[in-house]
C-alpha cells in the first residue's frame, strides 16, 4: 500500500490490473479528454509505463481501491511531466471508472496524493495538467487547493489540445521579512474589519500606524504558499497578539497550522478575544484554550475574554 485516505487505499498497479484498467481506458465517456477509447495494446502500454515509472521515479499512477470491499474504482498518482521550456514537474493525475463518478473519490485521492508528495516525498510543488474542456477534473484540482498558473498545448491523435496548468505549492511557516509587512498589514486591516463588525472601521484605520510599528518589533510568523503570504500570527513572548488569514484561504487550515505552530514552540499561551467574536472563541476552544476571565477592553469598551492554554491542559 502507498497510502490510505478515509475511504480509499492506493497501491501499485500490477499486470493483474489489466482488466481493471480496461474498464476505464476503453470507456469512450471516461476517456473523452483523450478523444478515443484505448485498444488492448494501448492499455498494456499504459500499464507498462506505470511500472517503469515505479522503477525510475519511485512513483506513478496507482490503483485506487475502496476500503472494505477492495473494489478497483480508478487510478491516481504522481508522474513526471514536461510543461515546456525544458521544465519537468510532478503532476497529480486521476482517472476513475464512470460508474464511480460523483462520489468524491477523485478529490479524496488527489488530496491524498498531494499530502504524500509534500509530506513523504518532500516535493515543494505539484501540478495537474488538465484539458480546457475537462471541467470535472478542473473542479477536482481546485478542490485540491490548486490555481491555474498557465496554459500549454498537447499534440495528440493529430489534434491540438489546449491544457490548463494547475499548481499548488507546499505550505511553510517562517519569520516575517520586511518585504512582507505590507501584505501582513492588509491582512490585519481586512481581518479586523471582517471579524469585528461591532467596532467602527475608523478605529482600525486610526490604529494602523502604531500596529505597523509593533509588527516590526514583534515576533511575526507568516504562513506561506510558495512565496505568497496566506496568514500570519503575532507573538509577544507567550502572548498571541492575533492570527490573521487571507479571506480566500479561510477554512483551509491556515489558522490552525499557525496556532499549532505556536503551541509546538511554547509551554503556555494566552490571548484576548472579543466576546462577540464567537467564531474565534470556538476556534481557540477547539485547540485547547480555556476562558480565564472576562473584562472590558479599555480601547473599545467592548467585553472581551482572556483565554489561556498550557501543555496537557484539558479543554
């Protein structure tokens, strides 16, 4: 087994999977992006390529099976692909049996491939190269956190086929650089206005200049996707001054990664959160924080909580 997900497990293809592959590669509907269903010879060549990839690269397209029943439902995996200008990239590919479409299996397998590439193989970025009329596969790529970054044309079966290059880069957390200050300030401004509708926008605008100075003097860690800042956390010793996440990446685990990073590097932590910011309170509680006291914030007159966390403290 290569890896498993909630409902699936992936393993290497073998010659015994020839018949399984035929159910996909010889299905005209499943293969519409290739403009034709494969012959037996083409299926065998496809299978042979994966076996060579296992030997040469250590990865390739793998068989995808349902847990419990061991039913072959498709193939997904990692392959080396040319994208022009002599560049070779790691691509996440997936093809599934038509009778198992619309169950979320492609997304689940693709997300597992991304995690395997990032965490096990240490690959910094992965692509999916998808024909421009293959809208279902494009949706899978987007659900896998990918964004369109370019185009290329493949020449196949005498046809020019435009393909969209989708890409996602491995997230990492590192100290803020001065060149990232403007981005962090924009996240701070938008994040406060979005989360604190009960406080005048003028308050945040007036506070911006002093906050900018504080960011330069504080311990700021940024969450990066490639070189793009997706969020940051500000620390003053064991006090979390705030966590802010790009609105386009909220709900994707960026805030959790930043908070977990802090917990992995501190024995105790504290923070303040407005009582009316119920979403933030739930978020911190999920990560083991407890309400220590309620008070009135001097600057805004709003009720707020001081929340604390300590190693091994029960939430």
